[in-house]
DNA sequence: CTATGGCACGGATT
DNA sequence: AATCCGTGCCATAG
């Protein structure tokens, strides 16, 4: 049998090994955690050793390696990302301490008043004095997403006023910034935002229906079924969905206040826990990237040495069972290592290739294919596919995006297209846009422009109207 | 007649 | 082998 040939690439030795590694590769952190917990529970030969922590930064360390950040020599090259496994005990997105200092917009008001006051000041002018307590009640009952957490009827009863009056006040609040705040459900928030948006620009006609009838399908990206309900094709459904994602936000408090045209980071997706967390080591322009690969458990998995020992004196009737447990455990540990190894190398390569995209944004995305990467890393194409699909990455700016975005061939062109339309003084037809794109080095067919436009939720030229921002 | 959406085909990707 | 994506052609709306 062939022994590993390449430098530090762990090679699968058996088909079972291969199969299991493949399966593991395809799993998200959260899925992997369940898988590992299952194995741990069913196989006594496996054990979980708790992670050590770095004495300096208190970060949990994978295995016996020194802390990849603190024990790093001073030789820092921007081209060399620091990639490491990061055992986690929590499953909330988190920011590296250093990068969290960097805030995206500078014109942010230094004295930030809290959301309830911010909204109250806006509605105060048109609010009847006697309705003030109602507004206050509503605004103090918001959850952290800006949604109303108590039923309206409760407020109505509490203040001994008719329900319509409460509704009237709520309507006022919902129309304040951030638009939709105070809505009882994400659905209501979207509807209000849509209504407000429709005053300044045209909107897809079926968007309202989509939100009203297909909310659950919408949030699960079930375009085909959504299309069926609305009596349109799944492509159209997708377009509408895209429009909603791009222009509306189901959780009003989660965006920054002020801007009307939110580029919300696809809010319907953000609850995913990222598998990769990318930040920058320092705020310098040439700082290396730090890539943490989320490990699902706070510890390191290994074969229990005591179990190995015990096997020697195993009672005859248990011997076979134990032996098989041990083998399974060894295989499992090896597969996990293999998975980690592949992901580390993949992440490293991606961080090198897509550095500009990670730091500067969509316009700098390199067009790369999974096939190319698989050659560079010396693995099968399907390996890359598995490793990428369904995974989420948190970028230094805090946005969580699907890992597949690193391989999106059209994203670059789509952002160029958006820029063209935003900067255009006249209303451009699709063919006009196609020409302009070609001049920028993106030769695309007119028909393709239409599709990209639709993907971005931008309406056709004759329905488009231009408004100056604010 | 022009601009755009639907459908389907072929090649690339997974 | 199945799926996705860009594109051409045609129908339709304005």
C-alpha cells in the first residue's frame, strides 16, 4: 500500500478514510460539533482534551502548538496570512480585539444616543402630547433587533386607550429612522420599509405579495416554491428576493442609522455562525490577515491513551468490540486532522489570492475557480467543493458571507455595474451598460447585463428613476 | 422600433 | 452525472 508521498499532505490510506474525510469536509462547524459529540458519546476510545490557553492573550490554543499570534516573530509579511484553528466554546460571531477598533464610517455621531431616544426625538414633533406615554411604552419595549416584543393590545389595555390610537402611534414610529423600527415582526418591518421605499423609487410589483405570503419561503431561499405561490418563475422569485435582501432589513436596529439605501449584509443569512473568521492583525495597510478556522469544540480530540492501555487486558467477550472502537476512533481522529489540514491550506491560499477582496470589497474579487485551487493544493476538485459549500466566512468588516463568494465569477462585474448605474446621469439601457462594461474590460452580452441587473434587484431602465442621495 | 423578459442550449463547474 | 451560468433567439410590451 502506498505511503504518503507529498510533503505534509496527509494522504488517505483507505477508502473508508477517504469517504469519512469527504463527509467531514462538507460539514459546517455547527454540524461538525454535533457529529463529534455523537462520536464522543458512542465511542469510549475517543476523548476530548480541553484546550490550553495562551498565557498572554488568553486565547484557546489548538493542540500543543504555541499561540500563533503572540509567539509570532516580528517578521510580518502582508502576503503571509496567519492561519490557525481556533477552538471555540461559544457560537456567536465575534471580532478580534484589534480589528474591532476600526469603525467603518467616520461621520458617525460621537455621542450615540440609544435607539428609543433617537426615535422618540424624531416623532416628538408630530406626536400629540397625550400620545407620548404610548410612544415611550412602545420604544422601551423594543428588543435588540428593533422589533416590538409586546403585543399592541397589552399597551392598549395598560393605558386604557383604544387600540387604533396605539396603532396610529406605532405607525408613526415605524416610519421614523431606522424605517420599520417597532414592528411586531420582521415581516411587518419589511412591509413598512417597502412602503416608504415606494415613495422615492419604483419597486417590484410582487414584492409585497412575496413578503405577505411567502415570508418563510423567502427567508429560506426557497425560490421555486415562492414562485409557485406567486404564480411566477423561480428566477423572478429570486429577483424579487434579491431586491428585498438588498434594500430592506427585517431587523431595523441591526443596521447603522441614517442611510436610507442600506447595503444590508444579506440580513436573512447573518444568523449563520462563520466557519472562518478573518481579521487583520493590526490596522496598518500592510497588516497580515489573520484567519481563524472555527473548531466546534473547546478542546482537542484524541484517542484515549487509557483505553488503548486497557485493550490489552480486555475481557475476551469485549475484545473485538473494543478493538473496533479503537480503530474507529483512530480513523475518526485522523479524518478530523485531515479535514483541518485541508481547510487550513485552503484558507491560507484563499487569504493570499483574495486579500484585496477581503480588505477592499467586492470590486477586487479575483476570478478564480475551484478547479484551479484544487490543482494548486493537489487535491481533487470535489474536495474543494465540499470544503466550500455551505460554509460562511466573517470578513474583517464584520460581514458574514458565504464562502462560495470567493469563487463568484460575476460579483466583480456586478459591482462595476452597480457603480455605473449609480453614477449615471442619464437612464441607461442594458445595451448602454453592456458597452460601458466592455470599456472597463468586462465584455458581457446585453442579455447578461439584464440578468446581473436583476440579481442586484435593480429595475429596468424605464422604471428607474434617479434621486440624489438625501 | 427599442428595450427587456422567457426559454433553451452548450459549455463550464461542482 | 447533475447543476449552474452566460448567451442567443424570439415574443411581447411600451
